[in-house]
C-alpha cells in the first residue's frame, strides 16, 4: 500500500511538472516563415505543445509568463547536417588519440548539443559519429538527462574501402592493419556487402543512413572528390535503407557522384559542391533535398595553414573553396528543395546560425527563403512537419526569440535570447 502511494505521488508530481503552462509574449511573431509576421502576440504552451496563439500580451491564470516583448519569437532552427561528437579545430588524427573513446565522444556530443540549442537550433540531425557515441548522446537528451535539441542520428557513415569514412586511411601500414583487424562497421565493397552494412548500422537504432557517395575534403586520402561507391552499390544502400523505413543522406561533392546518388533515390545531397545542370535537373525531378553546409567552407578558411589538415586535405579544401556557394545557387535557381545544414564541427557549433547569412550572400537566396529552409525545409526532410518547423497550434513547442527581423535580415538569428525545445526552456549562458 505504502509503495503504491509513493508511486502515485511520484506520478502526480511528474504530471504536474509536465503540465506547466507558459505564456510566451512576443513583440513580433513568426508562425510560419513563408508567411508575414504578426504583431504583438502570445504563444500559450501546455504540456510541451502549442495550445493556441492570442493577440497582444496575455497570460492565462497560473501561467509562467516569458516576456519577450522586444523580440521576434519564431520556430526553432533545424540543422540537418551536424557532427555533435567532434570539436572544431582538432587535428585529423584525433580519432586515434587515447582520450577519443566512444564514451568520451558521447560527452563531447552532449556539450555540443547544448551549444547548438543555445544558438537557436531546436532540432539537429547528426550525420556521422563513432560507434554508438552519437546514439548515446541522442538518447540521454531525449530521456531528459541533459538539455539539448531534438536529435536524429545516423551513427557511422558507410564508405568504400579507402574512402572518406574509412578510418584506416592515412596512417602507417601497421596502424591501418590494426584498425582493419579490429573491424570497421560501414566500410564495404559490392552491393550485397553494402546492403549488409546498412542493416548492421540500422540495428544500432539509428534514424537515418548516411553514405559517402564521393570523396571528402577532410580525410587524408588522395582519391579525390568524385564518385566513390559504384552506381550499383549506391542503389543497394538506398534501397536497403528505404526497406527499413529509414531515409538516406549522401555526402557528395563531385558532379558524377551527385548524379549517381540522386538516381539511386537518395533523400538528400549533402554539400553538393560541384553540382552541374544535369544534377540540378535530376534533383528537381526526384524531389531530392539539397543541404549546402556553407559553414563548413568557413571552417576550412579558418584552419587552413594551421597544421589541422593534411597537405592533401588542404589541396582539396582550396579546390572546394573556389566554388563556395555556387552549388546552392544553382540548386536554388533550379527549384530544388533546400534544407539548412552546417556540417558543424568543421566550423564551431556556436556559429551554426551564420549559415543563413551565407545562404543569402553566397547562395543567392532571399532572407525569407533561407529562413524557410532553416525551419520548414528541415522539418519536411526529416519527416517532422507534423511536429515542428512552424508554430501552429498542436505542434511541439520548439521556439526561439531573436533580436531583429530574420525575414529581412538573416543575421538576426545569430542574436538568440530565448530557446524552448519541446516545451522545455533551455538554460542560456549566465542562467
């Protein structure tokens, strides 16, 4: 009886805590980035969801009032391409240093998740983390043990032997042999083997499958930035992911690799640096999303010449920097669907919101369209449109308050004053 009473009391306390009502009072309110902003409004949040929106500064009895009258309240930002378990500015060989165990990587992920939440991101998709480190980060935040954004996770990315995510590349033969002897999940050759690796990664409990359709800038290899996996291997990867009800994201720089991944049915192209007109046409026809990760180029600029990258990586970086923003500009003008991605970890996570400004200045997007890509675009790609991306009643209370008007000035989102994720306020610095 006593145990039953304790359990009932605990349940009542938890229910009461979850039932807290917030009245978020905004000077300007953006419900949907594709629509005009509203004037002074109040967003009523109950049980973690948006209950209703009222005109002016109101407050139901007993509600916790959040006075943001001098600010713009808007949907939280969504970043579809981050790396939480890595830090910006660390050397390429960090993965083999003693402290970089999966357990340590998970703690790095928790730290960077909070950094991104404070930067205004209420949902992020991590596209590459070691082992189960990223999954542990996601689950600890989801279960309420640590503050942070909603996290979707790919876990390890798939790579061809010698490709962008082959951890044995770039080391002395003895080290490479030791890494290969230990075994690497996701490194595969041939359609059947690649399909098997997709299933192995899916069994970890991931939310999306990521594969390296082309070479990459930051690996120490010298195989270039064009197509890596064969057409048949890409199709096997994508088809297997879709059969398991998972979307597939392709890291892809070179034009041929982009085209092959799109024709294989991939859901999003990440980076898209050297996309050509044929690739744009195919992406438009397939409804494939484009995530330009322009902040990654900013990170390359930041660290070139500082012994962070290998000589081959620096050469590839300079090649990519020569076309900074061109791919996004082509995709945007061609009517391709756009979602914001930053590749944070190449550049600091705290600077991720600068991506919107680059989408305008480098990619040629309007401030409004960049904001749509940063909210509704990401929600659609991640199949979360019924939950987030706008502040419509019934959706999760994922919202932020910023200085200025981001519909006309993309830098406004770099001045974040308040963040709420799924109805829970995020502690900001100094609080």
